[in-house]
């Protein structure tokens, strides 16, 4: 089941080739104060042809009521500024299907994603549009840099790695509408939406990189940031494997309908297969009840060319053994 629209404010945009309509899809779930900060940053965007789509994933707090009030107050003061849609799901869909629902509600030629705990720079949308238009609108996915912040809105003091098709950050991306409209619904609901959509996009074109920070990216509050280290590895490895399987389904679909470029399809298939093998082994290492099978998975895992850490004695003690034998982590922490 999906949701129902609780608030809608429509605007007549003056769109053109160089001023396309952009939809920013913002997700929210039980994060009232952070969601309000995130929404305020969208209401402060300096690009006019913007549609803001907020999809609340069946929050149990009063997030929706607070968001509706903010939207109404803003639209009464600036009735022609932005188009706004707020929907609340009847039941919790999870991050990926919640984004997918928001994408299908949206109307823009370009879709920008934003987590409900992140804060956009005022020129985020305009810079993405400027870069996309300047490149000839050929790119189907756009990456930009982020400024990591903690739960208190303070900068974390480090640079995030450059995003790639292997390591995307969904909250710091934008997609062409083709990436949504040309493919069927996502079947792997526990996949990561950024890995699904950015690899769909790569079937058609190279990603466009913007070497500029355009978003304060919240660290420590997402689904891959909470829980014990072992629980996180279980969640992440399972979802990464699910994402790769969704990628392979999408590639089969693209080949069947002659979508995209065959060389790109082969390259993404190779990448997706590597990711599937890597994270299937990692999930086996942290989840199988049999210690012998966990060690067999570790033996295969360290032979992979794309493993996370080299198989040194130091990494075995600090990382690999604690994954396979959680109690070993207590021992190594005392060394």
C-alpha cells in the first residue's frame, strides 16, 4: 500500500529548455525537527521552477502536522514560489520504496533527492540545473560533494569520499526522469535506492560530477548509522547484495527492451556481479550460524580484488576476526 496526499499547492511554471522543472523528493520518518530544517532549506532555494515532494513514511510522531503547517504558512506568504506536495504512506514502506513513491508523484524533468535529516545549500538546485543544462542534458545521474554534519548540525571535520557508481550517496544526487519512467517498479524492497537508480542511469550515460559542496549531509541518524557494528554490517551487506540483484534484474530488462548502450550494460553487469559476490560473502561471514561456514566465507572474501581491507595481520585482528567471531572484538580492543 502507498499513501495519500495530505497537502498540495500547485503553481504555473514558466519552463524552458534552459529552465526546466525540477522536483526535489524529500523523505521523512519520525524526524520532525530535522525534517522541518530540511524542508526550510528547500523553501530557501534560489531556483524558481521547483516542485517539492515530501513523502512521509507513516511517521508515528506529529511530523506531518508540523510539515503541513510550515507549507501552509509559506504558501500563504509566497503563493507563486514553489509547487508543494506532501504525502503520508498508509504503512511504512522503507527508504527505497518511499523514494520510489515520491519519484512517481513528482513531475519534474530532473529529480533531486534529499533525506529528511539533510540540509541543502540555497543554490543546490540552481547549481545542479546549471551543470546539467551546460552539459547538454545528456547525463542521467548527477553527483555533487557534501559537507558531513553531526546530530548537532556541527561539521564533522572531514571530507567525504568522491562518489562513484560503486559508492553513491542518495541524498546528494539528481536523476533524469528517464531513470524512473523507463523501468518497472523495484522488486527488491530492501535494496539501496541510490545504487539502484545511479546504475540504471549509467546504462545510458556517464555520471555528471559537480566538484562543489551543495548539501549538509547528516551523519549518525540514518538506517545505516544506528545499531551495533555487527548489526550494521548485517543490514548493509544484505541490502548491498539486494541492490546488486535489483541491478541485474534491471540490466536484463534493459537488454530485453534494447535500452541504453550494450557496452555500458556489460560494464554495469560486471560491477553489479562483483558487488553481489562481495556482500553475499560478507553477509555469510556475519550471519551464518556455522562458525566453519563463516570462516569459509572469510577465506573466499579476502581473495576478492575489491575487498574492503587488505588481508594483513592487523586487519585480520581489527576487522575480519571480529566480524566472524564477535567476541574476538572484545579481545582485540584490549590489546
